[in-house]
């Protein structure tokens, strides 16, 4: 009986040791799999036949600042193919976002997803002009609303309002 038990144990050990897979060292076969998030669009909203239309933009990078810069640059150029803009006479200054708010006096300010766009210029900012700014900015899905502030020299800043693209279309 002892011989049979010893033979069974030896057979089991031999069977597990020789399972057909030879042992190897750890091998690095490349980078770990990662998800790639597509970059924001490289398009801006212009006007064609009185309606908003997406048009390709010549931008430096995929940031909202670059897109808004391209949108306002288009207002200083003659546009072809029936395209137009309601932003002539206005200048893009800068943006400020509230996604990562500062901490003051050890209290974290509320996190919102508002983008504030600062512009300058005289004249009336029309609803379709506002839509061009807001819809171009909201191509970055991080921003739920866009606040537009007009800053002209020798005058206090004027809040044009808080907007969403869906409400303006």
C-alpha cells in the first residue's frame, strides 16, 4: 500500500511539474493598455444663411482659448462661401474657468463648470454673436455654462449674461 501511495504522489508531482508550460522570467511586452480621450473639436461656429454652422478652424492646439482666439480672428478677416460672423468690432481678451477653484482661508470654494469669457468692443452683442461664443466654447464638454463679460477701458466690467448653447440655438 505504501508503495502504491508513494507511486501516486510521484506521478502527481511529475504531472504538475511537466504541464507543458516552461517557466520563464517576467518579460515586458509594451505599454499597459490605456483609454484615449478624443481631443476637443477644432471647429468654430460661424454664420451661414443666418444660422450657426460649424466650420473648421486653424488653431494652435485643442484648448478653448485657442478656439475662441480663432473665432475672433475670423471676425477680422473677409469670409468666403457665404460665411459671416456677428463678432466684428469685438476682441477676445481671455478666459477664466471655475473647474478647479482656488482654496481661500482653508475653505475650498464651490466647484462649478462655468467658463468666463472676457471680451472688449463697442456696439451691441447680438444673440447670434453670443451663440457663436457660447457654442464654440461648449464644444469642450467640461463647461455647463458660459458667462460673457465685456471689459472696455475706463468703464466697469459689464456682465452680458450666463448662457448655454442649447438655449441659444
